[in-house]
C-alpha cells in the first residue's frame, strides 16, 4: 500500500467513525425525545386523574363515600367493568390516594379557627400518586397510566 492509499484509508476510517457517532447520537436523541414525550403524557394524565378524583371527592359527604366515588371514577376512567383479584388489589392500593384527596377537599372542622393548633403540612397528592405508580409497576411491570394508551372501543347496544 502506498502513502496515498494509507492516507485515504485513514480518512475513510475517520469518516466511518464520525458517521457511526452521528447515528448513535441521533438514536439517543430519538430515545430522549420518546422518554420526555412519555413523561409529558403521564404528567397530564396524572393531572386529569387528580381533577377527576377531586371532583368525585367534593361530591361526597363522608370519607367512605368519597373513597367509593373516587374508586368508581378511576374504574370508569380506566374503562374497567367487572371485578377481578388484580383489580381488587389495585383499588386497595389506590385507597391511600383517595383518602388523601378526601382530606384535601373535606371542610375543616368548625372549631378550627386561626388559633387552632399547629398548621397542618400541605397534602402531597403528587407523592401519593407516585407511591401508587411505584407499587403498580412493582406488581404488574408497567405504569398504570399506560392503560390509558388504549383507545376505548365504542360497542353497539345489543337488544335482546
């Protein structure tokens, strides 16, 4: 191999390396965009679920009714009809979220005035949702918010 061929071979190798680096970079950018897109989707789904849960809890006048209303709202949002053991576990794990939402919307006791004891720490619904998500992922291997990826199928009414 002469000098010219060696020089061209080195430059060809450098060009190939640069091309591979660009392809790797582009692939990583695509993955990063996908990751951030999913994070955005889940953030807006959490927001929508929190709004639904707050609305359900506000319409209730006691803790158990608030939890039942939120569970029914979650069931409707996920498009779940019927009962199963996994769903029972899911709704049991959802209960702390529902209780926290109820605590956030229930009216303060009448005797609680400006001088009534220590101020309560703010209720962290986002942390409760995060704990539920971690539990669900550990139990089922996916994020429960992914259930909402599926388009709800409209079925015709069948008359008998």
